[in-house]
């Protein structure tokens, strides 16, 4: 299907900028690894469609339709869908035999390893983030943390006083370019075909809020009943959850940070289960149609052996009233994922917005420690 070896991909924007990422096709030609720094995602669903090669990525309703030339280079489209309907098409090219992400023509003038207080701005607003970089020579990896989650695994270079970073996972398609001025970086961020954002970073830490969603005053006990992915009704009032600490995961199959949080919970599930903790996930999908949402969750279920129920509320993620219709004890769901901690009496005691995933380094470690300490405290009460 595909020639084994390395490919350098470019998703081409309307303004001439290209979002770069790398893949390595395995020897059978029917599978490849999508590579971003330390992260690699196995892609297995590759098929022929007439004279084209159709590459379906594991998550996010994302695919490539490409043709191969005599030199094994690829050319075609990246197709991003929502609820089964294509919503984005962008041209792509992939150069066979090239494993470079960005060429480094000069020795790095600066080393940007560390934390950077970052601001993204456009004509209407600005938002805060924390840059996390590790540099070795010209080579750099890292991410940006926000109150809503991180930008996952980014990879790039520092060449002279210029920095280039990119990442692609089937949903996020990101390119960062900037110029370094010792303890300051100024540049632009490109994503899909949206307008570029300005960004600037100053060396140093930034405090990001994790309590954007508030527990309502005098909120009662949590009570809901929704179908799981098999159509069976599950209630938080079932015997399984009575007198137990419950972690409620607000997620969606379209959300990359939710995938990271799911992996983190599964990896540690047996230890938390031994503490008497139960987990439930509520999946807010692109549609309020149960069958369509059920279908959208299948890749998620195929990837993970999930030991706790995922429930499908009868609302879409775009529904402005989704919170009051499902979890009226909190004021508003603003981030995916959002993690809700419920005590043994059935009351919400803590809400955490977003997720510091494995790309955030020390922040991921701190999050895991805080998560476990919260569960220990609630279990001991």
C-alpha cells in the first residue's frame, strides 16, 4: 500500500504556511507511526479507494486521501469530519525518504529549555498559557499549557535565533514560529486554515487557573441516569456507587486531552479501585443523537480497554444548556476534559478544568500526585 520508510508531511494552509509532521511506514506497508516528539500513534486503517490510498486515523474523524507517484511521494487531502460530515479539506503532500521536520541551517544561538509565560493574542482577545520546552542542540520538544488542556506533543528546532515547532495528531494541527530575544520569544501560531495568532513568551512560570467551573451554592446531591455505549441505563444512584468516592470524567471522543486523561486513569485504575473509588465518564459528542454518538465513540472503545462505564447524555457538546441538563450542581462546563470529584455522600467537593498531559513534564507529575492525594483524602473521610 505504502512504501516502507520515513515520510515528511506538509498540511498546506491558504497563506502558504505548512504544518509539518513525520510518519514512519512499517515493513508491511499497511501500518505507520504518526510521530510527534516522544509520542507515536499507530495508524492501521489503510485501504484502496479506486486510484487513491485512504488513510483513516484512529480518532477524531480524521483521514487522508492521497495518491502515490513513482518516487513514492504522496499528494492529496486531509479530510476532517464532524458527526460523519466533512467540515474541512486541506491539501497535503508527503515526501518519501525524508525524516527531517525542520532543517537547522545554523547553530542554536539560545537554549530555551524551561518554562515560559506566554500570551496568545488576536484582534479581539488574549489568552494566557505556559510554554514548556526541552532543547538539546538544535532539537526541541515541548508544549503549551492552557487552563483548558495542553497542546500535546510538539517537536521542532532552534536555528540561530529562530524557533519552529509543530504538532499533528489528527485533530490538533499546529505550527509555531518565532524569534528569540534572550529571555523573550515573539512569533505567530498557525492552526488549520484559521487566522494566525500572535504570541509572545517571557522566561518564567505562569499560574493557570484550574477552577473555572464553580460548584453552585447549596448544590444538592449529584443524580443522573444515562445510557452507556451499549444502550444500558446506568445511574449514579446504582448500588455500585453508593457510599463510594466517584470521579466523574467530562469528555468527548473528539477531544485529544480527553484521550490523554483516559489513558492516565486506565493506567492507574486498579490502584484507585483498591481505594474504593469508582469512575464514570460522560461523553458529550457532536450530536444529541444516541446512535451517532455511539458510533463516534467506537474508535475510543477499540483503542482502550475501559474498565468503567462511558455514558452518553442526550445533549450535544454545542448545546448551551448542556450543563444544567446533565450536571446542574455546577455552573458551566467550559473545558474538556473536566474532572469532578464526588464524596461518599454524593456531593461534589472539587472540580478540575483541563488536563496537564504527559507532554507537560513536571506538571503531569504534579497533576498525578494531586489527583491521588484528593482520592486518598476523600476515601479516608
